[in-house]
């Protein structure tokens, strides 16, 4: 388990992470989303022990991560721009990692080299951005980390490789109880992968929810009334966002269809349709309900 307790990190006048508290359960996949400069990369660097927080602490399995080689050995962090030396190839880096990482899995490494479309003997720095990310991920997962921290891992990956990466991550979470934390702007990828999502803005944790809880909790409803009900009706059926065009209402409703549909039907609408919301729409609604202009945050 990763316990993040009231961490704050400043760079000069900028507070990159501001009194951030969060627990990340073992064997779970947490997505971190937020605005540019929101503090995602800084948070990941603190979680992986690259940076020390100015205040607060990060504990992994009950031990402080910073300056703690035994705990750091259980984590693998892939930054948004993975670093490789001029001569590094997958093969010669694997040779190094075999002696550095006690849980190195040679079979997994060979298998990844055969399924990812990159040459294990080619210099990694000569590869494209997406190929460098693939190389970083092959090496990371072959070390069998208990905690895998990924910054914008999907950036630059083509759709086929994205699907492959998601499958490998999911397989490792279920087979090896690996914990994954991913910072990304790509809500669609996170939606398929994560158990929980947290939203960070100006260094603060604004929202943290289970994906299933988020998705089950909200519905997007379009309804055309013959006679428009008064405002108290919308409060009664738990509308958190309302956009009106004449007699047609687009509503975001908190609750299940069993709860709100009978009440809407009582108004004898001309037309009614309830559709599931994408994660992006849900976040925008939740943020709006919390008083933030989410269009500028996500
Ligand atoms: N090494 C550093 N030195 C000075 N300021 C920094 C440093 N790293 C981050 N910052 C500042 O901290 C804030 C948070 O940056 P961070 O990279 O964590 O955001 P982010 O959410 O990952 O952004 P993005 O989505 O654009 O990648 C920004 O204002 C950034 O300029």
C-alpha cells in the first residue's frame, strides 16, 4: 500500500503539490488526471522517491520511500521523458538490469521483445518517442516491480501498441498484484484501465473516486417537456447540471434510472433518453458541481 500523508512540494514561489493526502491500495490501478502544471509529474516523482517532499511523507508498505533503497527497489518509475544513455539498447540494458533487479523475469523480457515491434539491438535514443516508451515499459515490467509509476505512458503510442500495453498492465496487476499509478491526460485510456481516478489541480487533490462508483452514479438525460416543471422538480430528482434549449433539457442526474425515470415520466414528456456518460463528461459535471470550471482543468 502507498500512503501519501499531507505532502507539499514547492519550487521557489510555485507550490507544485499542496497538502496532498491519498491511500493507494495494493493491486489497484490509480489514474491521476489534471491540468497542465497541475502537479502530476511532481507527485509521481515524490511517490517514487526521486524528490523529497518539503513536508508530509510517502510510505510504501509502512516505510518512508525517500532515501530508502529497499523500498525504492520495489518501485519502477517511467518519467514522461524516459532517459537512456547514448549506447543503450534493450539487450544491453537488460544485461545490466539482470544484476540490479533481483526479480528480473527473463522469460517475460523475451516475450515482450517478441510482441513489441522494436529491435532489441537498436540504440534506444535513435528510436521514435513512442518506441522509446515501449522500450522503457518492456524493461520496467521485466523487473517485476510491486509498484509501477507511469507518467504519460500512452503519449505517442499507436492504437495497437496502446491496447497491448493496457493488456500487459492488466495481466500484471491481476497475476502479480502489481500496483500501478498512471498520470495521463488521456481519460479514455484511463477509463479502461483504472479502478480509481484522482483529479489534481494547482497541486491539490480535488476529487478521488472509484470508476464504477463514478459511472454508476451519474446519467446524462435528454428530455423534451410539453410543460416545463418548476425548479424544485429538478432539485427533487437530483439534477447537478442543466442545459436548456427551449423545452428540451439536457440534464446530468445523480442517481439510478429506477430512481429518476418514474418521476420524469410523471411529467408526461414528449421524448426522453438516458445515456451513459464518458469519464470526461462525468469529471466535467462533478467538477462543475464542486464549483470548478472543469473545461479548463481537464
Ligand atoms: N524541477 C522544477 N523546477 C521548478 N519548477 C518545477 C519543477 N518541476 C515542476 N515545476 C513546476 O511545478 C508545477 C507542477 O509541474 P508538474 O510537471 O508536476 O505538472 P504536471 O501536472 O505534470 O503538468 P503537465 O500535465 O503539463 O505535464 C508547474 O508549475 C511546474 O512549472
